[in-house]
């Protein structure tokens, strides 16, 4: 595997671990929000090792959206298990929506 992707131009997921920030999250509501995104695209999880453990697992990995942002469906797991912090602007937007997933329209 080409290690340039992980080591060259992109920061490790571990760079976004921030227990001080995640301690202020309304965690249960945030996790529910992240897990309720609308599916966009699915692929094999076997091709994407965990950024924290390096382990590959079976099943699918899905890109989801709230109509504004897109994320992988295992993001909630990383927030919960590893204190991965999401951008403050994104958290504020979710909080302003009272952690309710907006309805998507065809537009």
C-alpha cells in the first residue's frame, strides 16, 4: 500500500482526538445524529482499516449526509470510542438544529 496518503499530505485521525472538546458534547444526541445520516454510497469495509487500530473488518462502509456535510457512517463510533472531535462549526450547526436530522429534498 502506498503510505504517501497516510504520511505525506494528510494528518492522522489521531490528530483530531481531543478529550477536552468532546467532554463538552451532548454525546448521546450527537451520536444519534451522526448515526442517522442519509446513505449516499456504500463500499466494502475490508478495504479501509480503522485509523485507530489498523484492523480491517467485514461488512460495509457507507458515506452518509445531512444534506450539508458528508461523513463515513463509523464516525460516531470514533467519537464515542476514541474522543475524535468534529469541527466546532459543524458541532455548533448540529446543536443549533437541536440534534435533529433535517429532511432531505430531491433538490
